[in-house]
C-alpha cells in the first residue's frame, strides 16, 4: 500500500460578480502526489454541487509572480487595498468565473507541494510505483539465477 500524500488548504476566495460586487466563497486547494502535475481548486458558490477546477501546478506557480495562462485558465498577481491577491479567470462550457485568492495563503500551500514533489521530479513520482512493482517482480532470468547459482563450482568441489 503506497501512501500518497494529499496537501490541502482551506481558504476563502472572492468570486467577482461585477466591478462592484463580489461574494466570499469557501474553497479548498488540493494537491495529490499521485497526480503530480495538477492542482485542484474546489469551491461552493451556493449551488448544491461544488465547482471543481484542475489545471497545471506550473501555471499557478508562475501566476504568483506574473500573468500567465491563456484560454480556460488565466492567472495574474495584483494588489487590492495593499493586499496581495492572485486573480484567476476560469472559463468553461458551464460558465466563467473570476476569483481572487489571498496570495499569501496560495503561495504557502504551493510551497508545501513543491517541498513534497519538487518541480522537475513529477515524472519520477509517476513512474515510482511502476518501477517499484517491476523491481519486485522476478523475471525468469532472476528465478533461474536464484534456483541454480553456480552448478559447475559445486560439482568441482565435490570432486576435491
């Protein structure tokens, strides 16, 4: 049984409805080490079903520092009333959302994910379980080797 750490962070996002109106929505950031390239954001907008977004962790890491992304997910840092905020513009067939997240909380959580799975090691993380499984599966050659180590030496010893 392999242990896949899950790195979670509860926080409050602001869902921007218009330049004048925003509502606070409870949200959760989720990082699963067995899905190492992705980050997940779940939030409740008052509808019964939570809204789930998944996108590249790399995008969020970069978005903390500079505008990045295009199409469905765009992220950029800004300051609102001298508070550092991370803006996320998400668009999908179900609708668009503009969210503001406290940059400090997001950064702290990202740092935790980067400590567990440093950038560049995601592929190793994905292959680790397969590699372990292969290592622990004896191949026919191994079985042969284990069953009959050095037949010629043994017979030689018998002759002495």
